[in-house]
């Protein structure tokens, strides 16, 4: 069965600095990887996904993520953080056998002015 | 345009009661998902519909949980004999196309269920 780990409950970064939110996964076969964000009092929103192809994926709001097969990781990155990026970030994975999704426990990102 | 809507936004019930949670997906989205999110955790997959049929119900925790989507649009999640451990936020999401979970999912605001 697939699983997702987000090793950091909380990430703090100063505005304007680069940010990284970590994600590692375990699946049988090829992984399909996703990042979703949950802003306060709002529903989950899609950020980006990796299905196949280029290992560097670009998504919404200037975010990007790099798929690393050897390290089974899919870390979320942004070159310059904004205070408005403060939210709860979820990594998710699906394998190519089943239909369901597995979400990680989430990482709370706080960008300090 | 209208997003995914869920009703009610909050539901408080007593242990042992029956509840129904409703999801209205985005018009034209053939795929619909139900998740459960407990405090401090990520969403937990329950069931995935493609059209009217349940393509994957492997996440339903037991036979007290059931979901339907009779006309391929609105879905209802039904919980019988509720238990305190069922308390959580129940999320619904929809997506277009037939690639199911490979497509971007649009989430509703959730229904917060509290079982006393």
C-alpha cells in the first residue's frame, strides 16, 4: 500500500527567503504525486502534480516541486516566500494500480514578515 | 462559476443516530470523491465515483458507511449508528474526465460532523 511522509509538522521562513516543504513517499510501481494547499477557512486547492516526464514540475503561485526517484521524494519549493503563502500543505500519492489517494499529514508553513 | 458545495456545513448528532451528508460537484465533473479529515491529519480517502458507480470504495471503514450517486451528479454519504470516533470533517471533491485521481480535484468546504 502507498504511504506519504511529511517529516516536518511546521516550517518557518522569513518573507523573501526560499522555502522547502519536504515529502517522501512509498508506492508499488510508478508514483503519481501531488501537492495541495489549505488556506485558513478555505477548501483544499490543487498546486501541482507529477505524472511523468520532466522531474521538475511548476505549479500555481510560483511553486515548483522536484521528483527524485532514487530518494523517493517530491519536495515543494518556492524561490521567494510571501506572507500570503502561510497555509497548510499536503503531499499526496497514488500508485498506478488503484484509484485511491493517500495524503500526508500536512506541514504548516508560516512565512514571517 | 460555482464550486463544489457541501451541506450541511455543520452537523451535530447523538451516538447511534443516522446521518446523511450531501455533496454537489462542479457541473460536468464525472469523478467524485469522499474523504474524512480528522484534526491534525491529512484527508483520508473513503470512496471514488466515476459517473454513477463506485470505482473504488476501499476506504470506507466499515459497513456503517455507504455512499450513493444515483444520477451521476449529487452524492450522499450515509453513516448509520454513528459513533464518537466518526467525528471529523467530511470532504467532497470532484474532477473532470475519466482519468480519475490523476486529474486536479476541486474540493468543497467540508461538513464538520460531531457525534456526542
